[in-house]
């Protein structure tokens, strides 16, 4: 009977990054992915490493900034291991409008015109933020190749259905295909994390629709341009990503033409040249979130069963620090950052307070 030290449910960027961290520490690891690795939320993401986003919950800011600081080394290791360039860009972000407390002055109209002549923002303030971007599709491909090169076993088309318990502890998991054996299981199943029997993980899908366009000329913009209405993100290959909606639509991944047109128009309102840009692709993805829109990370009430999911709009950004902290926790070491605020048990406590109150 084959066994592993750790089984990870879910082969998105969170599961793949964790598998790499565990494998580098000497653990044998199996990933069970319901579809194809890195083809769900990871594949649909834009790739903004928006550690300075004013919409980031206060409880998540330290975690987000720590992960952003790790990203250059994270990318270097993946690129070296896989031979795949993930298009890490460091040009920064122009944040348009809103009441922002960045601790910096807004750009003057002359400064904005010098940096991004194609951007038109009327009289709204614009702030220049030192943020990075990455191509999540290439990042996912690099992480998958790196994991396999390190000896991580990856089974596609294998959804985890239930936990297998022995003597009150996890001893493996069951899928539609077979039973797989390990003393540790980590639920990184993203939007589907709550679908496992005994999951204890109240994850839910949050739909996001987006598109990319081919502008009439290259280098229309070099920075990310982000406003409360839309974000516009350039890729090195010339495409421009435009997104994204936030919809409570269950597991519906249908693309709605009217929504895509509205996003395209919102982008053109910021950058008029994009009104003439050709739509290259439109898609929808399912972000994994939680009842309080914070990640779900840590040990559950079942010995040997851990969760690392619910990263909502920040899965790409949070992958490096999640992998480090969860690998340390699983291997019995104190995590680099405190995970207690993200513990799966917090939802049981909330329900108990509601019942008593």
C-alpha cells in the first residue's frame, strides 16, 4: 500500500506552492486535483500583487505585505526550477480616486501625464504605488513543473470526496477513483473546499468575469491602472487585462457579453485608446472566499486535517507566505506569522456565540 507524508487536495497556486515547500523539507507529497492543476482560480486571476490595496482587510495586511516581499525570490526559484518565465513586472500601480491613506502625495497632473500620457482621470487623485504583477497562467505552469521536478505526485481528475479516519486521526482520503493514504491532509480545494464530507471549511465561490484586449499600439500603458470601477493591467506580450466583477453566483462560470462590454467601457473611460482595442478573450473564474472574506488556514478540529483556502482575491499574492507558514505548522514548527486569526475553528466559535446570544 503506497502512502505519503502529506496529501494536498487542490492543485491551484496555493496547493502547488505548499507542495513545493513541503517537498523541499523532505516530505513525500501527493496532490489530488479535481480537474487540471492551476486551471481554476489561478488560471482566471489577473496577477496583481496588490499588497497596498486599500480594500485589503486590516487583519490581512501584515500577511499580504510579508508575501509581497517574498515574491522576487519565489519567482526566481520557480523560474530556475521550471525554465518558465512568469512575467514578473515591477513598473508599479496607479491607483485612481478614493479616499486613500497611503502616506504619499497624489501625483500632479503633469507627473501623471509624464508617466502615463494615455490615462485620463478628470479631477480624481492618482497615487503611484510600488506594486508588482505576474502572469498567473505562467506562474501556475511554472509551479506545476517545479513541483513535479521535485518529485511531488500529481493526480488530475481526482476530486477528494471524504476523509478517512483511524483511531480518531486522519489516515487518508477517498476520491471517486480510490483511497489514498497519509497521516496529513491539507484542504486547498479552493471554491470547492466545502464540498468534502466532514470539510469544516465554509468556503464559497465568488465569480469574477474579465477579459483581455489587444490595443491598437504597444505600450499604451506600462503601469497597472486601478480604480474603484475597474483595473487595467499590461502584459509584456502586449495584451492588456481588464477586470473584474465580484458576483455571488454559486458555481456559475458563464461569461455574459453585456458584463464584458461594461468592463471594456470602464477601461476605455480611464484609457480612451482602449475603446478601439480588440477583445482577445473573455472568461470567468471562481475565487474561493469565506463567511468573513478572510483566508481559512490552520489545523481543523480533526487531528491531521488542515486547511489552506479561502484567499478570495489574493490567492496569487499570498501563495509564498501561505506555503511557508503552513509547511512550518504541518511539520510541528511555529509559523513565521501568527495564523490564529485565520483558524478554521473561528466559524464554529461565531456560530456558538450566535446560539448563546
